[in-house]
């Protein structure tokens, strides 16, 4: 049985790539050094795969920035605005497209989330008329390089249909299918001289159906690619779900191998086994590439047996569900995890070994390896912090009325008039600039270099400064500034039961940026109040209402590595109950406005519409469970930082927050259209300026956006706030921007009263 993974993380077990890239961008590394450092990483990752006992090592999975971007560059789909950079070096242009060129004032290409992961790719910009000038194809060099070192390489390419489906569209992107197919034919011809298996990834087949103009060309274009491959096999590779109705298309491709994601797409396994064309082999994606947990071998072996029974062992391959790029690199770097949790974990390097081990167990009946694996799962089930009886009982007792506020919005609105807010109330999203000084305070406290008393005093000083500034600015609703928080999820995870943290479990988010998600390994509960002291202290400094500031259950779930022995919706419910306790304690402490951020609601959505509906139901129920315990007088806010709302607006309405703040300045308020059409009843704070840029917006332009918002949202339901938190900005620009924002709100209020 053939064994392989779909890709290995590029970043390196100690984030070597990050360090190399950042020194390169600072001008401290030459092109050659960057390339040689990358080659070292590639070699190391190939060694891991080979030493694990896999049949192939992957090439083309390594990227200096992003694989979609590598393709764009190789195809030569260079947007016109980068033409002035043509005389520079290749790397200079490659990075300028990904990151923008400040000197020449050329904007970067857009970055978007890769399906439902937290990884961001650079979206190709396709203009049907533009001429493509093909450039270097590092995947060919890398595959030769791997071969020359004695590895058996399997080049991995993102497929043409996925590439185009994810590209930004000038309206005619599918007109490029033929030119794109030509590029792939050429490339495959060349790769087929070096390798006997080529991975072509079409995760788009696990999303919704392809548009007709693409779907009707699928069989024909894949016929051309297969012809180009000649005796080399193409592996049509799908992941992030089942194929659903795209199974027909996949079969039409006539590729020698079809790879399916059995971690997320198991429901379709029988159907696939029954309908797989005789000439096609099946690669089973058994080891989850998106998490940190060991594979349950007993379960995986059942699936292997089923496939072998139906197809014969020579038509079955074993692999990872998707690329391992979404999991951290090496568990052996972890020295501080609780032993019982570490025993259950596998990072990318360990996952390679799991795949080979599954093959060995299946082929040679290695009983000891199976028993060792099963013992881990059995032991875990017995542990009290993994199965916490009181948490389970409480979750089981949640009743539908706990998801409902005491009265509908119209009635709450009356009750909340006691807040005495002016028309067009001004506020911020929560965090204020996180200065180097404040980061240092948190770090030295974490290292034990300053006492708790010193730490608390420093945070209090910062909070007071932040409140004083808001007072001077004349904002209407205050936030305490979040200076005690390094990260909106980690801060809560550190205080909740059921969470632990890795030291080095980094996963690439985009370019050189990595995230280190908390780990939810057991039942989640609140040990003690988490935010009350900071908020009540901040409230004591002002007469203006101070918002309680919490991260919502969906966002905590989506930005963590989540246990796999309990359904995500159940885990989310447990988090919701913990947040609910905090909300009620805030209310008891006299906090009148509570914001529960749900920045990740949209990115957690599964790819297919039916799955998305199921997710949105339990996700929004969790938000309601967290937020609905309060009195009518208590105002619940939520915040989301993205702008494509149209498809989920009805669900945002169902969350029934009194006020929702959203990103909208970059889309110039055009999304408010949807709010108007669906008659969204509650209050809305469309962001009036973009916090992602250091630019200070003028009072005039903010006032203009407010006037525009007023065309969609009635004046007594409109809030004025920035797009998101200010923690990445400097104080100078943040202060001036807020000053202008408050001035613009005042100006608009005056216009409104003059027009009455
Ligand atoms: N309250 C958080 C902040 O202001 C919200 C951040 C976010 O939405 N990503 O930082
Ligand atoms: Zn935000």
C-alpha cells in the first residue's frame, strides 16, 4: 500500500523560515542565503518523511510566502501595477506582489482565508485580456533537487479549477482556462520526467458546485493533463470535506488516483467505494492534517479494511487528510505539556510516522503498536479533567429558554434608555494601542521578573491613561483598552479549565506570520471570574458607561486546537456556559454594556451550504447561550471584523445582540444594503474608518461615511466606531483618528437636528 502525505509545513520546527524571511526583508540576508536556508528546510522535511517510512516526499509544498502566489508567479499572471518592478530581482517582485511596495506606493495583492482554515493565500487577479509571461517554476527545480538527493519526490500542485475559482474576477476569469491548461500541460510534461506521481489539488471540489462554465470543461481539461503526464500518475487530490455532488466530476477526471478526506468526508465513503472507476486507485486521507491529536488507529484500520475488501490492496493508498501545513511541526519540541495530554498528541512529524505505522499494522498485523495507540484513547476517557461530570451535567440541562433574552429587542430598547446615550453614540471596538512598554510589562511578569503587585499597578496605570484619553476625546461609551491581554483567545484560554498551551506549536497564518492556538483537551469550565476586576476598576474611573469585553464561544473554539473526542458543537456549548457565567458576573458588578466579540463566526463556516447551515445554527445558539442570561436593561454588543455579510445576515440577526459592530469602511458602507433589505431590527455600528492602515481619516470623510450609513440605517439605531480594535496602531494616529471620528459624529448630529 502506497503511503504519502499531502504536504509538510514550510515554516520549520523553530520557525526558521520566519526568521530568514524577516531578516531578508530588512535587507540583512542576501537572495542566495535565503534560498540556501530554504533548501536546508526542504531537505530536513524530506528526511522526516523518508525516515518515517513513507513512499514519497512532497515537493512543491514549500513556499517562501504562499503556494497560490507561487503559481501566480510561475504562470506570470502579474497585475499591471507591478510592471514598474519588472527590472528588479525576481524575489523583489515576488515579495512586492505579496506585501506591497511602500517605496513605489504599489498596493499588495489581496489576501484571503484558504477555505475554512486560518491560513491566508494571496488571491490571483485575473483579467481575461492580460498577457501572461511565464516565469521560473521552482517546483521543477525542487523536484529535481529532491531526486538528486536520493528522495522519491511527489510534486504537489494546486489544480487549475481551484486556482481560478479562488482568483479575483474581472468578470471573465474562466476565459483563461485554456491558457491555464497549457501552462499545466507544459509543467506536467516536465515533472513527469522526474517523478512517477503528481499531486493535483482540487479542494474546490469539496466546496459548492463549480460554475457551469468551469464544470463543463473539467473532463476535457483533465484528459489533456493526463495525456501530458503520460506514464506518470496524476493524483486528483481533494480535502476539507466530502466531494458531495462533485463526485461525478472527480470520476470524470480519469486520474489514476483519487485522494479523499476521510476525516471530514467519511459520510460519502461507501458511495465513493461503490462508484470508483475500475482504473482508479483511492488514497485514504486518514490522518487529520488540521489538528494536533493522534489518529485513532482502530477507527482508521476499519476504513482501510473496507477499502481493501472492495478495491484490493494495490488500489489503496494511505495519506493525511490534507496538507500537514495546518498543524505544528514537531511534538518533540514540547517540554511543558501535561504528560497525559502530550501522550495523545501528534504534530506533523509524528503524523508522517502514523501513516507508515498504519500501513505496517495493516500489512504485518503489528498488534503492539495498535494496542499502544488504543491505550492512549482509553486512558484519556477515564481522566477527570477530560470528562468532567459537573460540566457534562450542566451542558445536558441547557433548556431552550436559556437561549432567549427576557424580552424582544423593541422592549429591551426601551429599558436601555436608562443608559442615556446621545444620538449616534461613539465608541471603540475594545483594544487601544499596545505600546512596547505595555508588552514588556506583560512579558516580564510572565517570566517572573516583576511581582504581581507591580504588574497590576502597571496595567492599572495604563488603563487609567486610556480612560483619561477617552474622556478627553469625548467618546460616549468607553472600553478599558485590553492592555492586560496579549491575545483575545489566549487570555481567556489561560483562565479556563480544559485548556493547555504548547511552547512551540506554531502554525503559519500568512507569509512569515504564525499563530500558536491554545489546546482544548478537556471539558471547559470557568474556574473563577476572568475580567471583573479590570472592568470594575476601569468603570470606577469614569461616569461614562464602560463596556465589559469578552471573546465569544465561537471565536474561542475556532482559534483553538479542539479535542476530537467530543463534537465541536458540544465543546462550543461548554465554552458558552463559561462565558455566560462571566456575563452574569459582569452584570452583577454593575456593568451595563457587555461586548462579546465573535470575530471568527464566518471563517468557521464549512464549505458546503448544507453543512454551513448546521454550523450556523449551533454556533449562533452558543452565542445566545453566552449572552442571553442578562436583564433587559443590560446592553449586549457583538463585533465581527469582515465585510461579507450578505449570506449570513439572517444568522447575525438571530444572534439578537442589541448592537453589532462590523467592518465596513473599506467597502465604503456598501454592505449596509443587505442590512436595509433584510430589515435588520437591532442597532448597528458599521466601522467608519479602517484601522489596518496608519492613515488618519479626516473629519470630512468620516462624516461622509456616516451620512452614507444613514441612508441605510435609521439614525436612532446607528453607532459610530472604527472597524476593529486599535491594538496594532500607535497612539498618535489612533488619538487623532478618534478625535476626527468624534467630531464627525457631532457634526452629523447637528445636521440631523437642523433638518428636523
Ligand atoms: N475587542 C477586540 C479588540 O478590540 C476585538 C478584536 C477583533 O475583533 N479581532 O482588539
Ligand atoms: Zn475586529
